[in-house]
C-alpha cells in the first residue's frame, strides 16, 4: 500500500534543515527534514505542498520534486486525498491547519513541536483526533532515536530497578520550542507516567524577569520563556526535575542506580549502587544509529496499517504539553504547585 503525503509549510523542518547537518552525530542522521524522510521510504509519496509565499513554494517543490503546489492549504486538503500531512508551520500558526487536516479526513498527522501555543488549542486538537480517530506523530523525536530507544529497553529490563526520577539540564533554550524535546524524552524514559502537578520558575530568553500578562484572555506570555527550575510530579510518585544547567543532559535515577545521558544519544553510562559509597559501572547495550525522521514516519504508516497507536500518540503529546503550559501558570503563581491538567485553560505562550 502506498500512502499519499502532503506538507503544510515549506520551511526549515519541512526539508532544508538537512543542509545544516554537516557533522556526524549518532542521532542527527540524514534524512532529518520531512521531505527527505518521505523520499527515503518506498511506501509513501510526497505529492503536494502548501505555502503562502509562491516563490518559496515553487523553489521548495522544485527541489523536492513535489507536483502539487498550493498557496492555500485548504485547497490542497480538498483536492489531493491525502493519507498523511506534515504540519511544519511555526507553532503559533500550527493548530488551525492541524484541525483542518484532521477534519478533512487525513488519517495520519506528522506535527512539528511545540504542538500548539495555548491550552485551548491543545484541547481542540486532542478532541479532533479523538472524534476522527486520527493517528499522530510528533517532532520531539528523541523517543525515536535509537540511543533513547536502547535506554528505554535497558530501563525496562530492570537492571537498575524501577525508575524514580528524571533530572534534566535545561541549558538556555526556550520552554515550548526547545524543551518540548527534553520533556518528551524524559517522560519516555520514565515510561510515560501521568503528570499530576508542576511547580516552576521561569525567565525571559535574554535572562530578564519574565513578564506574564493576566487580562481578559487569561495568562499570556509574549515570548517563549526559559526554565530556571521546575519539578513535575507524576501520578505514581515519580518526578521530573528540570534546572538551568550548562548542558542538555538527562539522568534517570532508579531504585538501584542511575542511567546518565550526555550529548543526546552519544553517551550512556549506567551505574549500579552496591552501597552508599560503592558504585559499579555497567555496560550499556550496543545500538545502531538511524534516521529518527524515517523512524517517525514508519511508525505513523504502521499505525495507519494496523490501527495501533503511535509511540508519540496524542495522549503522550498532551501530557507533555500540559507540563509546558503548567510551567507558565506555576510561575505566574510565584512558583506554587499547580494541578494538571490545568483547570483554567486560558493560558497562551507565543512560540516561533
């Protein structure tokens, strides 16, 4: 069976990001952008693209050999009978095309991150997927990188006992645009537990005090903030702790040891605790790097074929997005803990 695919938004993640990947890394493996990911798979054809700027649309479609060209994505959805649609617009312009594609009968969505910029938009997308039975995969792709996949299997094996907490270095990135990646990765390594509360302190991307508005439209931030410190509490007692460290590392603290990741998937170091002062370093299983983008698209095609949920299904994505919006509400409340899902859905963060 061959799947017909289309792209909404002919920007960086749609395909040209591949030009930026000049150095070898275990998981920044080409193809990385959506167009080249589709081209690498025999059972999917990229047949159409939509972009509001005609010159950009034509040059992009010429490069990736895409025949169907539309300056209005709604015309594309109506004309092309697509099985899969990638939505690679900026986050603040992503919710409406997502919902329109779902309501047009597209069975599979490949959405870039962050999924959306408000809790109300999140509710609309989740509801549309539920109503139409739409399968979704998500551009926070570390759960599809082979190193993270090997780490999840290692943790599931029980070699270190049950995972209890994830510790994340947040570096200087932004909460929705950058840390949607590491929040999703940490949830994956913990086994995707249900988040029930969060407390956080944030700041502006330039290090300034974060200006949070609370007016007629609810809580709103004009720019995607950075994380100073955050703690997410899970239903089963597990925790996710995110703090402003100078490197993007993740450490999973288990009952009997730790698994530390440095340099994304490049380095994994398991250590087992013999006693308080006696730790033994364990071997980490061998794994083979592969394209995360190809793995994402393959997962989506399998879901469309079998009906099984994708690894980054809409419920998993919803949990991560609830955490991100909860960070903002907690910061607005002076760092106090707030329950998840949020009761007041009027929270919005402008993200690019």
